[in-house]
């Protein structure tokens, strides 16, 4: 992920979490959570997710960061299992459609 994309996600995550103050330590933790969340979700997705566009990857990333910030990652997957499965199914359908579309 490019630095500009990470900065854009950081701004959006800060807004989603209602973080209105400036603090380098908070931003560093959020960046770590964003990168960790993207790695986790990419693994679940079986490839790179689009975290800048509306959709399951972005929504799940924001929720992952919220759970990480609240020190509750142990329940994230259980609470968001249906969305994770929906994201995986959406990706599988897209791959299937791409493979079966005549050139």
C-alpha cells in the first residue's frame, strides 16, 4: 500500500472512531492496526482487498481497527464471521465470472 493511501485510510479511520485530537502516538497505533487489519483481511480474502472503495473490505478494516483499539480482537472474527464469509463469497463470484467471461 502506498503512503498516500495509508494516510487517506488513517484520516477516514480517525473520523470513524471520532478521534478529533492530534497525537502522534495515537496515529502510530492506528497505522499499525490498519496495516495489521489489511494483512489479516487479505489473508481471509485470498488476495489484496480494496480498502479505499466502499464495500466489505473497507467496512471490515474499520471494524478491525476499532476492535484492536479496544483490545478486543479475540472476538472480532466471531462477531464479523458473516461479513467475512460474504466478502469471501463476493470475491469467489467475481473470480468465477472473470474466468467464465468470453474474451
